[in-house]
């Protein structure tokens, strides 16, 4: 299945993508859908009206948690001059950072080093704590696309990254949640991932290059905290970020940012001065 959160005149609506378009599922967003124990059955029985799809919200507009993983692609770790990690490097974002798959990225005037990070993100579909491999796999509702747009000058002000990672209105998430049964590899998908800036390819990799895969990340994170339906885990970015280039390259007003994971979806956002 492919699920989305569609903006309408009456508010957002959870929807299932069918051959006829986005069918209203009778709930306000995908997060609310996943909170239902029988959400797969509810989505499978989709019989509501068809919605316009020209204004998509973040696929989960207000996750309880957005956990992100740094340095999780072998190529990116090497380009940043680091050794392969023994454990995932976790940080967080807040829901205010999220924007829709076609919304403008807000360039904060306080930063002059706004960078891109194409990512495959997973969405939790069941409550889980201290998950076994089987429980972790079963807890993954599906996958979506994220760009972890980062204010590098703020990120590296200190050893902690959060302040550069969660500026408001910067992080596109969507366009849809794709359930694992639709993807090669299921909960361990091997998918091409790419990022283009003004049409120029900056990142190209395969999610098979992840050091810690989706199931590993659910197990690790659920050891720390209970994961709940609608929580998002961004799995990390491959090589090709602007900060690692010589000279460094960053987003500026009017630049288009395209983020794509094959088989999952495409984000297309324009950077705009806030």
C-alpha cells in the first residue's frame, strides 16, 4: 500500500493511493491511521471519496518522535574522514521542522551554510520496546523519503548536532508511506537513493550501503525508548553532501532540491529565504 496525508479545505486527511487517486480513509492523517491496531485492514478497505493530490502534507505531520542517524552510509563516513561506527549515532528533530514533499524550504537568515542530506526514512506502525529482530521487523509500517536539511554552521557550533538539524520549516517528508511488501528486500530494502540540486546530481547511492539497517535501528532505538505508531527514524545520508565538497556548496534562495528513493517517492522543494 501507499499512504499519504493530503491537505484539504477542511484540514488534512489520511489517504490511500489507488488507480483512481488518493482515497480518503476517514482519518485526519497517516499518524492517526497508524495509531489504529487494525490500520492495515482499514487502509485495505478504502472506499471514501477521491481527494485532490496537489497539496500533500508531511506523510506523518506530527510524529511523537523523529530519530535520525548520523554517519550510517559507508561512503559518507569515509568522505567525512571518520571510522565505521560500532553503534548508531542518534540525534533528533522536532515536528516543527517538517514540511510537505512540495513545500518550500525555509532558509533561516541566521545560517549561511544550509546543506542537503537525502535519506530513506522508516515509519513505526506498532508499539515496541526492547524489540527482538522479529518484533522490530513487524513494527515497521513502511518507508518514506526525507531530506535532513542541515544548518552546518549551527550544527558544528558545539559537539552536539541538534541545533543545526531542527530549524523550523526545513525538512521535507513524504510523499507517501510505502509498505514493505511493495519493496525489494521488504524491511531491508536495497533501493537507489539520489539528490539533485538545481538539476545537478549531488548524491547517488543504494540503501544496501547502510551500516545499520532499518531492523537494526528499530532494535537499537527501542532499547532506549518505547517506539510508537507514527514515530519516524531517518536512516542516514550517503556521500555527496555540500559541506564535504571543495569548495563547500550550500542551498540559496530559489534553488530546487530533489530527493528521490526509487520505488518509494520523490520530494521536490525550493529553498526560499525565510
